[in-house]
C-alpha cells in the first residue's frame, strides 16, 4: 500500500469523526438548562458547573475510531509462505486493549479540556464583572435567531481555545487599539466581520458590545469546528496506523513467524513537515522497537501516544510507516 493511499484512507475517515465530535457537543449544548447553570455560577459552585456540563461518552466518536483501527488492520492482505492469507484479529487481547485504552485516554482528555475551558470562562467573566447569566451564556452559547440553536459557547474546546474566545470579547470592547488590532491577526476569525473592527479602530472607539458578542460567537464556532477537525484527524491517523501496526505485530504471534519485520518512517517530504519528523524520515527499526523522535518522545508508529508523546509529535502529523516482512 502506498503512502498516498494510506493518507487518502485517513483523510476519508476524518469527516465522519469530526461530525461525531460536533454532534456530541451539540447534544451537550441542547441538554444544558441555562437557569441551572446560572444558579450554580451565582453560588460559585464551579465544580457543580463542570459536572452539570460533563462531556459525555462520545460513543459515536469512539465507534468511529474503532472502525478506523479495523480499517488500518485490514488495509492490506498479507500471505504466509504457501499463499495462506493472515486474517486481522480485531478480537485479540492486544487489539481490544488498544481500543479500550485509547477510548479511555480520549474521553479523559476531552473531559479535562472541557473542564479547563469552563474554568477559563468562569474566571474571565468574574474578572470582567459579567453577570452569572452572561457567564452561563458565554459557556453554553446564545440562541441564534436564524437557527434557533445555541451558538458561540466553549463546550468542546480546550482551555487555551476558551482563553482565545474570552480575549476576543475583552479586546474588542477594550478601546485599546493594539488589542483590537491583535484580533485581526487571528487565523480562525471570520474575515467578513473585519470591517466592523477596522472601522472601530479608525474611529479610535471600542467595538459596540452587540457587535463584539456577534464576532466572538462566530469566532467560538469556528474554533470549535477547527478543534473537532484536529481531534478527528489525529484520531483517524493514530487509529489507522495502530491497526496497520497491530496487523504486522500479529504476524510475530503466529505459529509460523517471519524471520524479521522492520518498519520505516516516511514523512511527506514537504515544507510542512516538522523538524523532528524530517529527522525521522527514512529511519528503520525492528517492529518491536519504538521510533525515537528528536523531541525525546518514543512512538511505535506516527500518531502513537502510548509512550507519552505530546502534540509536538502528534498534531496534524501526516507521516506513515512502511513495513518489510522477511519470511526466509
């Protein structure tokens, strides 16, 4: 299977995972009762707010990741000497362990990120003397007159992303021209609304509150879609490569084993490849041995976080692995 075919398969898995993430966030938002959230905020029961807005199981996302793992494991047909094909065993203990462990890590990470996002908005709202109801709406979102759905909240975002959303509202209404100008440098902003900010800067006035709320709402929604895509792409990449790796490890567990299996790291070879993965390009190791990234992280395959690799090696990675099986 070629590198291009592997990446095309991963790209094909990403949209469904992104939709599953966004659908779960939508379900959380729709289930939230603003009056209850407002009451807990007024009581300064921050842990209660986090618990009430718990991230949930993300069942559809996890099922999609499991399907990506199986697709990686069945991407090619490997034949033993004599022409007997090796069937990928998705029910083996190692395969089930990977699916279960990854699901636990993913749900824990999402829950932790969401708790941080909520805490960011609570702190930012209180610092700006916003009412409990305003803070609740900042977290959960406001009802769009066009769709009747809540939009612009921070559920589903990370703490850093929630901080960016909070800063957007603060900067635009600050009247500080340098802060207002900072917003215009953000990649995820909706450029169609730039004119509002530019006119305010030219007039040396803050952006009107109603306009600032609108801009912040659109910005938050764009951040959510980008975050969902990042999670989806990372999970598709990891799960597919994990299944592909498990298929080849499975060969070493057969009664008739290959003499050796090695794996080689392939990068895209373009200017977008991070320096660490430029260095890894072409490195070949035995299948049991993890790759050693220049960052210090160890990875069994691109996207692998089982050994503690961080976003420095994982985010938006497009690398693949080529396996060489020698039977004699």
